């Protein structure tokens, strides 16, 4: 089988770096007693299982991460943490009801609830965590989890800024924990078409790749900005985390009655960049996979964009981002294209999409109608057989399953931290181009800096509100 090559920094180099840089690390937090006694489970005792803490128990956790993990026989959700007390209680019930239905035992497991995720990380019985928090909390929680020796499954986008993402990638590789990004379009269950498309592109079935077109919608304006009393059991100050303090209003946070609804924070730049990172990490991750650009990023970017002029929500609406890579491939991202990724080469094109599928019920709907999930300029391209000596990309059955397998077998996983960071950082370069609309930005993916543009470089990081943020994490390296 032909080995997979990479441009720029190689996958092998990052893996070797991770191994050599392994260091003993710790956070000064107190321990907790065992949650579930081994006698309860017999052959499925916690010592034989991967014990997991769920951090953030809202829409994406219940609609995707928990259902995909609970079905795995070698995983047990033992604890959860959330800044919202109501969500803690309903999340505990969700997990315990699931186990009760599966086993027929009403008291099969007692899920421990934590007000603060640091206390969950201090529990030595927990082997791994799933991070399903709002975007602005991903990096800090992941770094602290790595320092606590916990393996990590983290929802996308990887980070709020490029600087934060670099800190996150470096620390996770040093601690040598297994990090998996929730970029599930890479796994063949439920969407084998993305891997298939990338293999065909990487093996030259459309000739020399020239352009990648990514269809990605913007978000609508709206939201009620009226100040409201903070819900009694919601630790709003902690939830804001490293971002500036601002008064509470429901449309800035999440519903207090419908945990499955799309939260308002997704549409506020205080907590993210909008759809360019929200779904953009999914699609640009696949674009990078097909481009053989997983360990690099764009070298040029420019954009046109409409930002809302009224209402609470302020992430981008309609937009177009054009990015160029050192390979000569151009990437165009906008909402006018069909939702998905189209690879265009000298000898044809391939398009892949989820179709009408969404991860959760409140995700944006595709504008593709009955468009096939995989199509090409010539049907013969899709019928092509990848030979034994050609490039065969990583085969993962399902994203959560792959993560658990790699925790146990210590083999590389499909969406490791540096690949995850590069997918996110490309999106953030595109967002910087939106903020600097009218200018062409020149980016150095090796140094992760914009060239000769001080204003653009200010967008690589954000001020962090003490004591929250990656800048204030206390580490003790051996």
C-alpha cells in the first residue's frame, strides 16, 4: 500500500514529536472517590472499561456525542459537568435512563454531577472526556484535560483563535493523550462518500487538482438584546469564560426549556466566528484531506461579506472567501454553492455532501434538495477502483468508535490535534479576511502569522478575562 504523503509538516514528524515530547504533567486539584464499585458490573467493571466524563450536556452532547458513545460496550459515561444546574439534572437523567433501558436495571449507574469541570478532571477514575461545550470553552478545557492525563474527544471548532489553537495542539502532543476532533465526515459511518471522494482525488482520478469549492451558508440576523435576570442555577459568569463580561439575555446563551434547540451563542462573535468555523471546520477538513494539505494552511486570503446591521446576533451572513495554497490550489467558500465540497481538476470534478442529513435536528438544512451525496463529471470516475499500490486513506468506522479504539490500541487516530488545528486555523484565516474585507491577506502557515499586516495579526488572538482562558492555565511540567 502506498504511504500517504503530506505537504509541509508531515504526519510522521508530528507523531514522532508527540512521542519524544511526552512529559509528566499535573493540575493541583483534589481527588474524588470511585463513582461506581466494580461489584456492580462484574466482567464489565470500570477497570475493564473506558470511563468517560461528559463536559457540557446540551444539544450536541445529547443529539450526537452521547448517543454515539453510549452504544459502545467498552465505554461508560460515569460523570458530567455543566455550568447550568438544570442541564446537569436532565443530563444525569438522560444517561441513567439510557443505561436502565439497556440493562433493565433502574439503578444500574449513578452518574456524578459536577458544577465545575475541573473537579471532574480531578476524578482519577475517569479515563477520558467528551467536550461538548460552547466553542469558546473548547481549548481551555482540552488543555486542562490533557494535563490531567485524560483522553479527549472534542467538538469542533478546535479553538476560538489561531494562537489559542497552537497552544492547544502543542500541549496535547506533549502530554501524549489521544485527542479526537468531532470531524465525523472523515469516518465512513454515517458518510462514506467523503473518504471515497478524497481517495479518488488523491489518486488523480480528476487529473491535477486546481480548485476546491466549498458550499457553506451564513447565519441570519436577529436575536433579542433586552437584558434579563440570570437563571438561578446558571453560573453565567463562568459560562462566559475568557470572553468579556456582558449582561445576560436568553438569546445570548441557550434555552432554559428546550435543550435540543439551536443556541444563540452560535450567532455571536463573542463566542465564535459563525458558520465559517461552525460547519466550515467540517468541510474545510475534508477539503484539506483531498488536497493533501492536512498539516498546512492557506498562503493568501481575501473576502467579501455582509455582517448584520441590527439585532443581537452579529456573526457573518452571506459571504465569499477566496484562499490560495502553496500547492497552487485555490479554495473558494461561499453560501451560493451547494452545501458540500467540490474538487475540480484538469480532467473532471467530484462533489460530496451530507445530502439532507444533519448531526442534530436543529442544524442548518441543506439547500441541495435531491442532489446526490456523491457525484462526478463522469460516472466512470466514481466506479474507479483504487489499486493496492495506490493511496488508501485512513479507514475509520465511526468517529467516537475510532477514538475509543485508539485509546486502547495506542495507534494513531483519524482526526488528531494538529490536523484538527489546521482545519480550524484555515477557517479563522478566512474569517480574518472577512474582518479585513477589501484587502488581500498573506499568511505564513509555518509561522502562523500574517505577513506585513499588523492589523490582521491582531486577529490571531483575543484578550482573555482573568481568571479564565488558556493564558491563565497553571501547569507543572516535570
